[in-house]
C-alpha cells in the first residue's frame, strides 16, 4: 500500500486541509483472486421486456468470465423472492445449469427489495471460498413496495450485512427507481452505484463491476488519524463511514482495487497556527485478498517547510469536487420540496466559488471547467420539470457517489469485453 499525503494551509493558517491518497499494490502475479457473487435481479412487472432480457444477457456474459474457483448464486425478487440458482462453483456442468436457470426466469408483480437484500447476502454466507471477494450486485428499476419499504431500515439492513463481510453494489435502470435510496445502500455496503438510463446499458455495467471486483488487492482498509496536541478538531470531508476513538478518528474505506486510488480529505483546526508543523500521526491497516494482514503504515503528518503549490492545487481541486457534489445534492433536495429558486441559488453559490478558483488558477483548469460544466448541467435540469430533470439527476447522483466516497481519481479499470 502506497500512502501519499498532500496538505494545504488556509489563508488564516489555523485550518489545514489534509488529502490522503491510498494506492493498493497491484497483484504480484497475474492470477486473480476468486469471487463469491450473488446477482440479485428485480423481476417485477416493470422489468418485463428489454430490461429483463438485457439483465439475463449480462448474467450469461458474466458467467463466461468465471472460473472453477468462483462461486455464484442468482436471486430474483418480485412480491416474493427465489434463489433460482446456486450457490455453486463454476465448473462446466454448473455453468450449463445456471444458463438454464436464467432462461427460465419470468416476471411477476411487486418489488420486495428487502427480501432480495437478505437472500442475496445469505447465499454468500452459506459457503466459503478461500481468498474470495464477496459481493452482492443488486439490479432494480423500481421502488420497494412490499415488505420493508422504509429507506432507513433498508440502509441499516445493508450496513448490518456489510459488518458480516458482504459488500453491495446497486444498479438502477430507467427513471422509476429511488436514486437516493440506491446510492445510500451502495454507501452503506461500500460498493458502487450505477445509473443505467436504458436496458442496453446493463451488460456493460455488469462487466465494469466484475472488472473492478477482479482488481481488488486490499480489503477491510482502515485509516486512523491521531491528531497532535496542536490540533483542536478533525473533520472528515468525504462521506465515508467513520467513528471517533479516544485518541483520534477511524475511517473505514473497505476494498481498494489496483489502479484505483482512494482519497480521504480532512480539515484540521490548529489551536495556535504559530506552534510547530506537526499535525499528528496516520496509521493505515488492511488485509490482502488471501485474508492475511497487509503491511501496515504509520506516517507522521508534517507540514512542509515551504509552500507546495502542486499539492495545494490538488487539495483545492478535491475540495471543490466535494463542494460541487454536495451543492448538487442540496439543489435536488430543495427542488424536490418545490422551491426551484432556492435550488438554483445553491448552484449559483458554488458556481461563483469554482469560477473564482478558475480565475485565480488555483487548480487544474481543465478539471475546473469540467466542474463548471457539471454545474451548468445541474442548473439546466433543476430549471426543468420533475420528469425532464430525472435522467440528469440520476446521472449526477452516480458521479456524486464516486466523488463523496473518495473515488474521484480512479484510473480506468480493465475494460469489459463485449
């Protein structure tokens, strides 16, 4: 694990922004770790036709990439829930059985999302695959209508399952699903969130997710920041799970893939800006895919003797990315309450901040121009009717999830082969 520290001191010198970038080591050989997957597929009536067809095509394509060490189960849900295949490891005989099971899936009525979550996680925990990454991939096009429907309870269910070793990725198709709910389930389950505008997008999303799972080289990653006596408070800016300890703050990052660094941004407030440059100590721990403990890191956090302009620009860019993502979320919430002008005011405020950084050349200009384009896209959507803005909102929610979870510097993972 490579640990990179970047700092920027605010104008009054009392606030220090600390950006920590973690790079997981690539696998020492070309042998990937096995996977323990549960595909949880919505088969409600709204999935009838192209959506279910594409989901089953995606599942069949995914099967082609699995080997005899991999384990998979397929769960479908409507008003009820059914384990239609597995769990089983993927020898040729089981692959034939899985393809037949997929071909026999038909749509029903109702959306019992809670049952899909529970059964998907249960199938993963009924067996053991050495060194495997356990992941539920949940695909739906609607909102929960049967069983547990309260978003907070559903999110708590996913968080509980993650504590038992199961991560969750969520995929929403079309315009009828609750993007806030699926994004929160992904956050609590420490997985990805995908917005799929059309049924044709499903196979590529399955492929990207599997490529990411194959590339994971660090799991159960935790970062502990222990502030020095000169620091009066520590604030985590990214929306990552964390908890205070007696001597500092613990942040849970979960899995990290090779070529996909994770970022954590803190704001440290100093008691006396004139006393010392030591801000504290950083401890990083993780497990390798084989379950063994990775080489831990303990790093002193020291402010550089002179200004580091390059580091400050990168910290500023990440601060602005997070500020834009947060402002867009606020604007959607205000627009949902019927206050269009109040929503646009949120966008005007963040646009002015990014414009100022662009004028002063405080961060990479191309990246700032991309943020301004995102703001303009959100402004246009907020000004439209609720129906017209839905697609843009969901697309920006996907980008917001990646940013707020510290994945804004992800390099492209291995491409999905159609």
